[in-house]
């Protein structure tokens, strides 16, 4: 058996859901792979999503892999002072965390370390001599460039320079990370279940006479949208995440224990969301109309918005204030029916590339060992 160690960033749920997609595919494609998942914040979601099918092939290792963003109260905008303070605390604790991970992994024979996109993973891989692979549309180094002074980001840049392979995702504007190779891929997401999608549509729009609107601003955000006039549109029914505190007859909250939210996105006609890469991917892979809430104060969001609006014509950007006057029925009528090149879910292609690199690394190690014996 080969063991993959998979580190997942702590911020929000997007890194977790897209990592779930890849881990599922890795385990599906190769029965000779086990996975150690290293994460903390969304570990319950990850366990619920993977344990039923792959319980015997997964080890769940709780560790805080990074700090992510911190937002101002009741806002989508970053709390720069808090981010700076938390980064300094994280940086101070990093040497201890690296050693702790080295000690933990000592009892496993790890073939590959994958990270989306915690810097901790690359430090650990470099220290124990295991190949590392980053997979992301950004790194925390570029994410923090306009939030934290450059001189305080040296250790973060050094960590990412220890990445061996980089799977660069759609919208990335990164440096040439990957000491050995860099590969470019488009959007991927958890696969939808069409039977479940049909069930959801029949449940929330039984007469098939309404526009189904998914309103998602992130599971970790708590912003009051209850007074917005768009909820009053009788031509629409709405789907919201369970953290959004709105209650009306035409609003359907995703059940708290329901893990496969991509099915609700696929069941919707219009998706309203901040520029979270995971949600955008699930909408694009299902060719849904996208209304993206602008947040260009974050480099990650700015790059993603620029890419999506350029290459995915079923999208447009609005300000947070524009939500008050939006007409979702008109938005749905603007949806283009012809599939676009971005629609293909590339999760299978990425998993195959990961397995190829892992197999290549294993062959290289065998070849190196044989050479040493011959010498």
C-alpha cells in the first residue's frame, strides 16, 4: 500500500470540499492507496463525507495547518490588523509544529505529501525527504502580499519554495512554484448525483414554475441579509446554507447534516456567491448562472473574478449593495444553454496526475536503491 499525506488549509470550507473531491477520486482510482488527512477546522465535514465508503483507508489527523483570513465583523472585508497578529503567532509556532508532524509521520511510510495549500506540508516534506505537491489557485504567500509587509513573509515564501510539484488551478497568478514541475488545470469539484439533484428540485419547486436561487456567502460568515428585498420575489425560491439566519416560506435551508451541498448548487438556476473558488467550480461544472459578489481587496478573489468573467460567459459581478435590487428571474433568462469549455470537471485528470507522480517517485526510489547496492 502507498500512503498519501494530505494537508488542507483551515480557511472556510472550500479547501475541504475540493480536497474531498480529489481524495475520493484517488481512493476510487487506486485501491493501493491510503490517505492521512491533516486538518482541523472542517474535519467533521471531511469525516462525514469520506468515512462511510473509505473508513478503513483513511487516517484523520487533527492539526491546525495555517491561519487563513480573518474578516471584519459583519463584513466580507479582511481584518488586516488581526491577520498580521495571527500570522506572527503562527510563524513563531511553526518550528514546533514541523517537528510535531515529523514525529507523527515517523510511524508511516509516506509516498507523497499533498497540500491545499498549507505551507506546513512543504516544510515537513522537505525535512523528511518525501516528495511534495501543492494544489491550489493561490498560495498564502500571494494572498498576504497586500495585507502583511514583505519582510514578514520571508519564511512563508521559503516554505512554498520547497514545493516539488505545483498543480496550478484556474485563475491562479502565482510564481513558478514547483522545484520539479508545474501543471495547469481548470475547475474541479465534488461530483453531483443527478437522482439527488432531481429530488431536490422536485422538493423545493414541485410545480417547476419558479427560479431556484442559491445564495451562498460562505459557511464561516455571519452577515445579516434578512432585510434584503429580493427575498420578496414571488417568482423565486431560495436555497441558503444553514448559517444564514433568514426564515421565510420561500427559503429552504440546506440541512445541517447534509454534506453534499454541490447537489443543491446543481439543482439551482442562479448562484449568488462571493468569489470562493470551490463554490464557483461547482456552479461552473454544472453550467449554472453565476452572480459573483465583488471583493477585490483580496488578491485571491480578484484573480478568480477576473478569470471567471473572462472565460465563463454565464457570469457577472455585482457589488454587495447591488443585491438589494437584483432581479433573479431576469438573471436566469440570461443563462446560455450551450456548454462551454470550462464546464468539464477535471478532478479525474488531477487525480491521475497525482498517481503518476507518486508512481514515478516510487520507481525513482527503487532505482536509486538498486544503484546503491550495485555500487
